C-alpha cells in the first residue's frame, strides 16, 4: 500500500530529524528549489512552527496528515540505502495479483 510506504518513509525521516535537528535546513533547501510558489509558501509557513507540532502533523493518522505527507520536503533526509530498504519492505504491494 502506497500510503503505508509513504508513512514509513516519513516516520524514518522524522526520526532522523529528531536525532539531528540540523537536518531541518535540508527541508528549507528542498522548498527553495520547488517551482510551485503556492506550495513553497505553504511549507515555509509550516516550517515556522515548532518541530514537535509539524512532526505531529506529518505523522497524524488523518486525511490531513496523509495529504501533508504527499508533498513533504523530506528528500535527502534518508540515506539512499535506508530509503531503498524501506521501499523493498513494501515491494510486495506493487506486485500484480
């Protein structure tokens, strides 16, 4: 299931940021490269919130949380090996029946 895979990727990214808050700078850098000004503005506002609030929103088991995870600027937070491992965990969901 794509939602479960995305949640797992976000959970792992959140854990990395929890362990090293300096990684938040990467989120700002990711946003600066986006071509959608509305999305940039929305995420710039979100990043002004305390990390614990944003963290709770990203991990929320709600429609809003799922929507937020879809465009979260978390690229580059996880090392490629860890990201690939998580993707493999969910690879059975993509197989044809």
